[in-house]
């Protein structure tokens, strides 16, 4: 399960997560490790786009949390990949940034969390593309070890 921050403009218009440029990059990264979008569940911490595309406030995240919790309960993912600081803070009790936490698996109450950069970050900072590619290779190894 991949969890982003909030819908962008296209996501909000179409009612589907990750359908814009960041979604295309996510699809490419998934393919690079032999996963398809159909193989994963993609969600956001909040369900509608905050004004001016700003990060969600704590009260907005809290208001949407029951929906996210229900998605997790229904999907029962082996691994949850929170993407970006807002999503990481939604799942991990940490003030550390994505820079410090990305690519490191954490197990909390029998759930494995694998924080990652949000694909949009790699669209704005091209050097993060290589970092994300490496994190996806680590994720593939993690998934393979769980399957064994």
C-alpha cells in the first residue's frame, strides 16, 4: 500500500490518486521492480485537495484518519509505504523528515512501514529520482523476503 499526502489538481478532479505527473513516475518506479499499479493499493492521508495545494493541516489529517484506517483495515497490506513527510507523520510517531527515514523499514504492531520520498519531489529535484529508484529496489527485496 502506498500512501501520499493529498490529492493534487488532477487527482481531485478525477477522484483517483496519483493520476498526474507524480502518478506517472510512481507507475514507472513500480514497473522498474516488476510491480503494476494493479498489484498495489494507492491512497492519500487526506481525501480532498487542500486550498492552494498546501500540505494538509493536522486537523484535516485527523478528520480523514478514520477513512485511511478503514482502507488499511480492508486492504491488510504486508507493507505500507508512506510517501513524503505528511504521510510519514500520519503513520510513524516521529518528527524526523523523509530525508532521514526513507528506505528504512519499521515494524509497528506487526505492520511493516517503508517510508519513501513522494514522487512529486523527484519531479522538482531530479537527483531524488536515483534515490527513489534505489528505495524501490530495497522495497522489492523487502517484499521478496516477506514472500519467502
